[in-house]
């Protein structure tokens, strides 16, 4: 047993009494404290590291189905830029119309549950949250179609095996909707991304709603975590390995996003609260022996 001593070598009675008081904390008081700490940790993880997103529409079928939940890495783009072929979650601009299947309005209990779920990152997305695949980077030239009806990036055709429902070739381009497969060449502006859904017949994406600022990207979706029968990773298709070309850097300064270090600093008060819990003392004593 380790005792706290004063400068003269005697045991501090106040600290000994405080330690004895913490040990006598009943379970009914300690359990709510641990639940609050666990909730705060979930909020911190959701804010700075990872977040689960619900898929509300069929714009990414059959890669992602309605009702799937994907895990999004919110840190990866703090150290590098998005790459072609990655599936990203982003906030749409004013041009992007909400693309969410109709759902009945929840009651009071449902709204409370949705608020709590949003805090810990397991609720339905907002109307301006979208998930698409990155097709073109800043400076890329994207258009459709070549002689085989394929999308080309910098003149290189994409063999998109993940696109199972493509738009018809006989529909003329329409700037107000994305049903047509054909669209004129687009030079992706600096600091923006050209994104498209995998279900081209229904996806409303950069073909008609314009590119997306990189600053609006929330993170990279890298895994389907629910339902368990669809548990899989979201890797980059090999066809994007053949694409090369100049990428124009954004002239503006890179966005300042929260880093994991910020989350660590916010966890310090929680660590101090944990010191009084029975679970923490049990782990600490087992490590000391």
C-alpha cells in the first residue's frame, strides 16, 4: 500500500480521509458516473476520430444498401488529401438537394433518441450529409463517355465493375438532373472533388449538382459495420490505379480541422473523474503488484 507523506515524512490525515471516502462510494453513485464518462468518451470519439453513418438512399447501390451503417475515418484527411476511388462523406453545397428516402416524422421519444444518437454518431444523417465515390481530383478532366460508354478521367477510361445500374446512353444530358450517362468534359476546380454515386440511374451527384469543396469532406467511409451479414471493407477499385495526370493544388490555405490531440486534451478531465471509481482503482492496484 502506498501512502502520501507530507514534507516532514508524516502521513497527511486529510488525504487519507479523502481516500477512504472515495473507497466507500456506493455502487449506485459510481455507476451513473461511469455511464456519464462513457457517454462523454463516445462523443469525443465521434467528434474527432470515428463516426458511424446510416445510408438513407439507394444512390450507392449495390456497394451500399439502404439501412447499411458505415464507419467513417474523420482523421485520415488531416494528414493527406482524398484519393480517386475512395468513398467519402461530405456536406453538400447549396446546389445539392437532399437525397433521403421519405420517412414518417418521429414522435417526442423518437426525436430524443435521434438527438442522443447524433451525439454519439449512430443516428440518421442530416439532409445535407451525402456519401459518394471520388472520381476526379482538383485539375482532373472528367467526362462521359468514350466509345464503350465509360467515364474517362484525364483521357483514361474507368472500368467500373462496381456500377451495376448505369444511366442509359440514349438520354440527352440535362443540367437539372443526373439521369443521363453522358456529360460534357468538366475540369475539376482547385480545392474541389468530382464525386458520383455507384447507382448512376438515381444518384444526384456532381454531374448535375457540381463539384464538392474538399473543406466539406467529413471523412472516408472505409467499412460496412451493419448489418453483420454485409460486414466488409470499402477499398479503392483497381481501375483508378491506371489514372494519372496533373492535380492542381488549391491556392487557399488547407482547412484547419480538429486533430486527435484536441480530443486527448479534452479527455484529461474525464481521466481525473475516473480516478475516483472502483473500476479504475482495481486496474491501478493490479498493475502495481
